[in-house]
């Protein structure tokens, strides 16, 4: 099934796409509009490819967080990733059923569960990372490496200004 996208990445430009009318100059001059359109295009591509692989974006977030080596409580995972706690439980249930994470009672507080990634979860995370990298490379194809790094740094600065969770130690 062919999915409609805002950006036909990895497809050739056709006569039909060349004949499309240009967007209004006002929109092209808006950084917010461009960020939103590109971001939406990337998000929809990621959702489609994750869906084909049997994952969701929230599951990727959990695996990426746990892939950094920490065991976290369910509540802390929800707080760090800004997920609704009840939604997180369902995502964790799915990941646990697939053998990608493991939940154990916190030995210091039996009311809490500690969550950690399994070896299979690490293998799947490697595959997911490759998918995300491929999509990112396709969208950023017109940019050289230095420009990509500068774009990333700039976006991280903007994100950090609005949400301290983006702050990284230098």
C-alpha cells in the first residue's frame, strides 16, 4: 500500500510533482511553518516504518532511554519521556511480552517496578536506530555534514530553552 507523504523521500521527482503550484511566499518565509512541515513529514515516515516493524514511537523512546544502561522505575520513565503513565503501562506490557524489557519489583520499595532492557531489546533497538538514521539521512540529504551538525545544535538550543530535559552537560 502506497502511503501519501508530505515529502516523497527516496522517490524521484516526477512531472506531476514539478507541476504543483508553489507554496505562498509567506509560508516559505516562516521558519515555524517549515519546521512543522519537515517535522511532520519525518514523524509520519517514522510512524509508518515503525508500524511495519511492529513498534511505536513511545516504545522507541523507552528502549532508547533504557538502552543508555539505566534501570528506571515506570514513573521515572513516564516523567523523563513525558508520557502519560497509564499509556506507558500498555507500551511496557507490549515490550515485556516481546521479551524486550523486563520489569521487577524495586527491592527498596515493593510498590514500584524497575524496568530494564533485555539483550533482545538491545538488538531490536539497534535495528530501530538504523531505521531512524536512514530516514533522517534521507530528509537531510541536501545538507553536508557540517550543516547537519549545526542544524542539530541549533535545534537542541531551541528545545533546551523551552524544556530543561534537553539540557546536556558539556
